[in-house]
C-alpha cells in the first residue's frame, strides 16, 4: 500500500492526523494516529485459526515505551519490564468496544497491538489507540461491524470538553470515555465527582456527536484508499442446521419448564439443564446410525452440541423476558436480589472489614490504613500521576464459582474490576490534609453470580466506614443488563450470571445518593441507542439507592475511632529550610528520633511532616521533639541545655537538638572565672539565655540575668 496521510478536523476544531501505508508492511493493517505531539502506532493482524477453538481468539495489547516521553528506564536492565496497571487498563479499553464488532463465529486468530511512540503533556493516548484499532482493522480488511471511534469527555466549569488535556481531566468533575459505531454507543467508561444522572446522559450524547464525525472520517478514508468493508457469511452446514433442529425439537419444552421454575437456585437450574442435554438430547443422538451426518458432526466437533444447546437456552430465556416480563429467578425486571451486609467480621487487628451479599454474590472487603510512605509510586509511568494514596485490589478465586483452577497473579479482569471499584470510591475520600492516611482495600470475591465489581464497591464502603475513614458519602453500585430483540428492549436491574452471559449489555453504575461516581458499559451488540442508555442510567439510580439503604443497616456512618491496631498519624508544618536539620547528616537525626519514640516519620518537600506510631503518645513525643528542633531562636529565650564540649575561652551548649551556641567564659558566672572547667563539665545540664547572634549567625549564650521563674519554665519544658 502506498503511503497515505490524512488530517481529520472534527468537533470544534480538534485535529487528528492519520498515516497509513508507511509502517509495518507485513502487518495486516497499520496506522500511525497523532494528536498534538502524542503518536500511537496501531496494527491489526489476522492469522489462520487453531484447531478446536470455539471462541473468538482476539488478543489486544497496549505497549508503552519510556522513550515516548524522552526518558530512559531505570533498574539493572534499563528496559521496560512488566506493563504498568495503566497499560493493562488501556488494553481493556481497546478490547471492550472492538470485541463485539467482530463476527461471533470468527475463529481466526486476531491481534491488535497499540504502541505509544511519542507522548506530550496534553493529549492522553488511550482514546487515540481505540480509534486507531478501528482504522487498522478496516485497513486489514478483517470482517468488522465498524467503523468505530472513541472520544473522551471532560467537564470543566459546567462546560463539556472533547478530548480534554491531562490538566483539564484532573481539574474537572468528569472523565468519560465513550466509544460508538453508526448503530450507537458500544462502550462507556467514566469516573465522576457525584454528578447527577442527567449530566452523565448529556455527556454521553455530547461525546457521541463527535464520534459520528470520526466515523464519517474513517468511511471517507477507506473510500479514498479503495478499501471495502468486508462481510463474510457465517459458515453453515446442513449437519449443524439439522442438529440445531433436533435439539430444539427434543428439548425446547423441557428447557422452558426449567426457566419458569422459580424455586430452582443457580446450582439446581444448571443441573436441570445439564440433565436435559444428557438424558434427552445426547441419548437421541446416540440412537442415530453411526454414519448419520448429525452424529458425525458431533463426533468431529465435540463442542458443537454444547454450544448449540446454550444458544437455544439463551433464545428461550430472552423470549421469556421479552414476552412474560419475568426472569429465571422469578424477579421483575427492575427488582434487586435480597441484600445482607455485616461489618467488623474480622478481629480489630484488621483495621476495617465489610461483608456484602446480594443474592448469591458475596464479597468480603478489608481496609488497611498506612502512612504516606506507603503510597504507590507511579513516577516510572508515562502518565502525570505521581502517587496513589488509595489502592483497591480485587481477587477472584476459582472457588467463588465452584471451580478448581491453579491460582495465578491477577489477570486483566481482576485489575480492571479493582480499578473500577477504586474509581467509584476516590471521589468520596476525605482530603489528604484532613485524613493523611494511605488506604488499601482488598475485595475477596467469595461467591460470584453476577456483578462482583459492584459488590466490591459496596463491601469496600462498609470496610472503610468500619475502619473509621470519614467518607464524604457512602457509595453503592448496581449492574444493569439488556435484552434486545428487534425493536423490543428490556432493561434488567441487578443482573445475575446467566443474564450477563446470555444478555446484550453489562452496565455498571456506582454512586452516592447525590450522583454518579463511576460507570462502565460493555455491549455484546454493535451499538445501543442513546435513549436506551439514558433509561438504563435512570433505572440504575433507583436500584443504587435501594442497595445503599439496605447495605447501611449495620453501620450508618464511619466509626469515630480507628482500630487500636491502626497507626496514629500526626501532621505538622515546618519551614522547608529546616528539613535538612530534622533529617541530619546522613539521616542521623531523624533516625535518632525514630528510635527514641518508636515512630515513623515522613517529610515532604513543602515541609509537611507526617508522624506515624501505633500509640498516639509516641507520635506526640516525636512531634514535640521536631517542634523543639525547628523552633526559631530569639534573643532573650531561656533554655535548659547540655554542655557538649569545652574550650579555653568558653563552653558549647546544645539548647535544641542540632543547635548549639557558645557561652564565653565571662558569661559563665557573676564572678570572675579562672578556668571553664571550674564552672561546668561536659554532660552538665545548665539553664542558659540567648544573648544574641554574631555576624556569622552563630549563637551566643549567657548564664547571667536569668530570672528564677524563667529557669523553672525552661526546666519544665525540657522535662515535657
């Protein structure tokens, strides 16, 4: 392909530059997409499928290179290592709107790789990578229900902004990424500062207007390149069609009975469906002649029968919802499953714990309070965040769904769910100045049957309140689902596992009683109308408020006292010029204070000192020492000091840690002193008064003219 450049000016003058045909000639399709000085290179490649694959084998990788910001990696190897969390989340951000746009029957290996080659301080690369994935796929002529594009929407001073800068995102009340196709919105990801539902709806509509411009630009691009959208028909065989008919004839009525038996729980329903497949369908196939095409097809493809049986179950369940307005567990479409919650499930050595259960979904969240030094350092990331003081980690062990699997490090799903819950909680955390703790919450999914991410939001709120974290507002969350058949649309509140698997949407909405703090929408269809999204957001509010009311029954507000095992933090401010004095040469002074008081001390560049100790008295002791050290010395002040050394003409006395002055021999006593040793010795504690400072800033002391009351006060302060 010849080199081709195109500049897209869209939505209020925003510009994107596209270059195809220059880079990676052996990739299926590639594009260099740029905005400002941020450049993202995206490729899409298709290769022959592997034997036995019964799913869409799509891999999406987002790569960051530190050279993009003109930096060299640290460490021994001096090269990029494990992808940071931001890169993993960006990979998911690309994957989620792309996956539903590929034909579900496609079994060829597909890989999308996005690499940030250059990045400035204004343009985030993630939404460029999403749009670039669509362009690369179109250029590769892979079957695809696109074009698709994504934009970010910010809210600054009551005005929506398309593709805001990093600074505008940080200073605004909304960070929303919306992706869409000509059919509608296909993905939404957002964090918000308790924004009303209507503001979120308007932001999505605002973003989709810009998306339509980018979609049209992509259509113009492929037309200019002479590329046609590829449509490949679903491969079908007479034998699979006959097998599908056999399954329907033999099991439709029995499946309907199971789906309408509302007394069955998840396990009972799964067992009943498995029994229908085994006792009715498989026996019917077994009775066929060995050379029957249906039997041959099941032997050649052992997974075919199971897949077709699931398709029929999905069809009948969806039909029951559309026609009867009732779900497999008997709930109405807008009904939430039974909720229970508990706090302080674990001993107080755990700083805070909360157990949240909705239906069969159960999440145990544990909160831990740490010192500022426990903050996660993100300095090696390309992004401008320096540190995180709130960490949310999500674990999904196999026993939570009754399975056995090897335990591995957290995967993309776990990282993504943890990030969503983290995003939901951050807007309600107290300011660092009021509550300087670093907070970590771990959500352990103990049982899963739909929306464990929103369960972890609820459980984390309970754990934080139990730990005594003064949240601005408690947060709850609900997952909404969708069944769409033609023009018929049904929105489901609080979806369970089977509804997530067999439905068309998974829309998670978290927030307080004032507004939304986070949301995430993923589609299994090629787009959803804005009106339907608005209705889902409004319906989610009712569910969220109901969940909030139920979950707060065991604890209605944060505890006033922290766990006795939580560290006690005290903060104070010192003159930044005094930082070196507190630290001392080689850290000697601060180490001495730490050993003396049993506390941990962190000092920021702005002079903020944070003192941490298990016991408040020890933290207070360290605070007094630092206050004393950093106190400004004034002429006439009286101190109890210690003699550190003697010289012929006087004695040196340490009046404060690290601060000493000299008493001239003439100022040691009212009478004439022959030798310094006649009056004082090294180690003596004596009351002295500041006489003044010489022209070099050195401290001059005296023992003369000190009132007895001043001496008494100095001794009392020293003892304290």
